[in-house]
C-alpha cells in the first residue's frame, strides 16, 4: 500500500501540474453576451445648421448714407429700415411735380371754355330750327350750325383727353420718383436679427453694396449622407443630432425635404432636418453629426458589432469554440441584430477570432 501511494501521489501531482499548464496555455478570448433589446437600422452623416432665412441686404442705387438705424443684435420687423440714403434732389423734383399736378387737376375741375361755345351753339341750333319751320331760313343754315357744334364737341373732347393724359403723365412721373426714393431706403423683408453691419452713416456707396445681414429666428439642419447610406431614407424619420458646439447634449429632429439631386463628385446626397430647439440655442454655422433612424425593431437579439465576421459568429459553449453561420438583421454603429443562429444569453468572441478554430478550448474574459 505504501509503495502504491509512493507512486500515485507523484503521478497525481504531475497530472494536476499538466492540467494547470494546459489550462494556462489555452488562448484567452474576450467575450460578450447576446442580449435582447431594440435593433436600430441607422446611418450617420455630417450636419450643418442654417437659418430659415439668411440674407445680406444691399443698396439698389448709389448715394450717401445719411442713416443706419440698426446695429448688431437689433431685432427688426418686415419693412423696418436698415439704411437710408440722401434724397434731397429727389424730394425737390417730387415737390415740383406735385405743384404741377395740383394745378392741372384744379384746371380740369373748372368749367372748360368750350362748354360755353357749345351752349351758344345749342341755342343757335334751336333758333335755326325754328327759322326753318317758319320758312325764314334755309335748312342748310341749320345743318351748318350742327356741323360747327360737332367740330367744337370733338375739339372739346380732345382737349379734355389731353388734359387727363397730362395729369396721368405727371402722376406716373411722381410714382417713378417715389419708387426711386423708396429704393434709397434699404428695408428688411422678413422678421429677424441683425448679425452684421457693413456700412455707416456718411459713407458714399454705389449700387449693390452690402448694408447689413439679417437672419430669421427659424433653424433647420442640412444632413449630408453617402450615396450607399441613402436607400430607405424617407420624410418624417427620426434623427438625433450631436453638434461640436454642444458636446454634452443631443438634439432630436425629423427628416424634412429630401434633396432632388445628388452630388456626383462627392458621391453624397443632402436632406433637410427639422430640429427641436425650445431653448433657441442653435445658431447658423454649427456643425456635427446626425444619426438617422431608418427602422426600429423591438425584442431583437443583439451582439456587439465587432463580434460579427461577415455572417459568422464565434460562440463559446462549455469552454469550446463553435463557429456558427447566422442571419444578420440591422447592423448599427455598435450593435448588430441576429435574426437566426443565436440565442439570447450565449457568449460570443469579440476579438482575435483569427486565433481560434472550431472545437478549440479557450479561456474567457468578459469585456469591460
């Protein structure tokens, strides 16, 4: 018995030592668990924030600025002046035309001299008719007076038309000068905030010179996607926006109008985003990334995306490696959906899958 123990104990120690070394020599793999959650079919792209209206207002005529009633930060309404140019010469011309117009209208309101001639001719016609009936004058006399009245009536109508035409021309000249005067005042065409002022009172400027930039309060985003990510995008899909200027928060939005053309050079396509901004913190020019959700499925089996090698997963069961062909669903940035070939709770290898093979025993370590 002592002899048996003498040989058995060393053999057991050697076997334990071999088993310990064999265990230590196994490949160690990092694993993660297949979980049940929400599968997301999403794509990312770059986004830039724009104002709903953003316009630099310019002069229409040359002249000297006499007033710039706004500064950076001024809130303006539609029609408010942004810059006013000198109009003294126009004012004098308009005053001159108004004087002539008032005089012409007053003359037109008076009784026309031709009306007196027509009244006299009407009386002559009655007298000639009566003389013809009494055989005291030939009928030719009556006809002669009638023709004279027709001639005076024609002259009267022509003179009235000429006077009315003259008044209309004066009104037209006044309207043209009024238009020129209006063009000397640059006005806001929408409600907004002045963000830049380029010229100041006293500057002499030409036509087409920038006076001020105004942006409207509304905001929207322009999302740029790669062509291969565009399939399945539709109006109304939810979007999460992260901007470089706000690293600790995100903004929710939805897909709006979709660009009608693609950029052949950049291989991209753009679409507009409506973005929720109740605190009014978004300003034009901010940039960042947006995550666009094409579709969402609940109660899906999910694995870390790095576990998926093509359509294969390396599963660890009872310490051994199984290589399984699986059917993929949505593949997101961090996680992938598995439609078949894997159960919730099973462990999958996340790294160094090329170091293992089917049936190999491995040591496992949970991913942090």
